[in-house]
């Protein structure tokens, strides 16, 4: 008897490495430029990261739409002389396509998800505006076929930590919150969302380097491989009311 009937995951920086996926796509654009490079990839990558972070800031401020993030970044890189004459619109599309089709799984993600999928139900609850793109990333990376349910905020407009997005996954699975473990990297959307939905939470903190003081009862893992033990741990017996 497993402790949970389902393990549900956040996607970015939990099952897929977001920054690594963008960097792989950036490398592809660098290799795809028409002229021979006048500078090394490390310089291009550093410029991309700096400009792209600024573009993400504009997106967060609401001044750049989600679908325009790559375009705005590459227009800026072109203006700074990094594209060697390559059309920034072409560079943005090239980057976007590569990002969608070659997203990088977190270490152990495919192996652990396959293991869990054989033992219990699995799914994702993801905050991602462009739902079709997120589904394609999950399919292309090989994760989708190991998932029983994929709930993506872009379809409904409801985002974590709203418990309604977790309820949608529970409805698909026919399960109660107490039967599920939610795994994610964000305390603001994943931990708070799981708590709002009544699910146990496991914090995957590979991308968080700050020291962590375990002041709460949540599970904390550094590697997805640790999930196997957690899911198979014996159920905690109910404490009787006195
Ligand atoms: Mg995340």
C-alpha cells in the first residue's frame, strides 16, 4: 500500500529546468546565425541572459505580453550588435521553437516519473499562460506520456495558489486532496497552493541556494530521486482525539 494515490508536480524548475531550456535554445540561435561568429558563445549567452532577464521584468510589470518575450529580447540583442545581421524576428522564432521541442528535464525527472507512474497516478498543475506550448514541451521532453493529468493555467485563467486549479486535477483523477502529494519549487505558488487545496507538499529546492531552516512540517528534497522513498513511506496513523 503506497502512502499516496497520486503525486502531482509543478512543471518549471520541478520537472523541466526552465533556465537550462532557454540556454539550450539560445545556443541553437547562436549556432544558427548566418555569419561566422565574431565573439564566443559565452559572451552571447551572457548578453542573452542579461537582456532576457530584463524582458522578463517587463513581462512581470505587464508591459510585454507573454508571447512577445523572445521577440523583445532578440530585438534588443540585434540593437546591441549581437545577431550579426540575423533578423531578430527569425531569431526569436528559432529560439522559441527550439525551447518548445528541446526543453531540458530536471535531473532524474524521467526516471522517477516513470517509476511513480507504475505505482500510482501522476500529473502536473502548472502556471503557464501559453497552455499549448507547455503541453508541447511536456510531450517533446517525454514527460507527457508519464502523466495521467495535465492542468495548465493558460486554459482556465486560474493560477496557483488558487485551490481551484488543484481541484481541476483532483476532479480528473477522482481523488481527494488527502490522497495526493504535490511537489514544487515555489513556496509562493506551489506550497501555498497545495496548502490551500488541502494536499501534502514536498518542496524541491535544487534551484534554491539560500540556507533553509526547517521550521515547517513540509517535506524537503534536493533530488527527485528522494521521492521514491517518500511515496512508499508508511502512512502516518491518525492521532486519536482525546
Ligand atoms: Mg516552478
